[in-house]
């Protein structure tokens, strides 16, 4: 009996060891999957020459859910729509006008949030063009951050100019010498900003005043 008992105890030990190994494998696989998801939430997407979205566009079919890790594979307007889907009612502002670029823009984005809703987002557009050494890379960045979180501007040492953006008091900082402009304002618990490299003050203001509120997961904007 003692020999049989020893064999049974050994078998139990092997089962426990196998169970522990399986748990370690599952945890490792989960960690790898989580890392892959984190790396793919932000992405770089090259698109065709940019065109303003159609305010009157209507959906013919119901939106199809897309996992976060597929965001880099969807069109630019749907990237904005995915941000709207996690914004929990916060305004997501998509550009309706960008300065013409012969070869279009390359876009990138990053989004932060959780169960409490949107913490912030950042979309950037780089003009697809040749950049001689020492020249300014023309780009436009659109950003938002929950009040109390950093918006992510470059620190500019110049006094702000008070202006208006779509009915909101805003601060404009920058110069046409570089050119570099930063425009920021607040609305309902969030800070919004536009950062522009290589474009003029007037173009910056036109970009900002052309922002429209996203209204669904397809990326459509309010009329």
C-alpha cells in the first residue's frame, strides 16, 4: 500500500507541475498579446491626396466593429470615428480643410483612454514632399486632452495672442518666421489644440475654424 500511495502522490505532483506550466504559458501568451495591442494602437497611415469630408454624406449600411489593433488598416475618416467611439460624449474635432498638398498627406495618430472615457488623442498630418536638409517639414497636429493632463505643445517663448475659434476664446502663439503656430482652447472639460509647422498664421486659423465635430463611428461630421 505504501508503494501504491507513493506512486499516487508522484502522479499528483506531476499534475500540479503541468497545471503550473500551463498557467505560465497562458500568462506569457497574454502578456505578448497585450504588448502587441499596445504597440499597434498608434500607427502611421499613408493616404491619397486629402479631401474634405462631405458633411451631407450618409451611411448606407450599419457600421462594422473593428478591433483596436486594426485601426491602422482603416481609412482616415474611420480612424476619427474610432476615437469618437471611445470618447464617451467628449467632442472629437476632425479637420474639414487642410492646405493643398500635391502628393497628399501621411497621417498618424495616438489615442489614450479607459473605462472612464477619453483621456486624449493626437492626430498628425505630414505633407508628402521632398524635404531639403534644413528645411521645415510641413505638418499639422490636432490634439485634445482631459483638463489636468498635458496637451503636448512645444514650449514657445512668445506672448500669446487672444483670438476666437468657433465661438471659443483661444490663445495663439507662434511666428511666421519659422513658421510655427500653436492654437489652444477649452471646452467642456477638455483642452483642444492645433500645432502647425510650415504654414502661416492665416492658414492656421482657417484650419482651426474648419474643425467639425465627429458624430458617429464612420467618422462623419455634424452639418
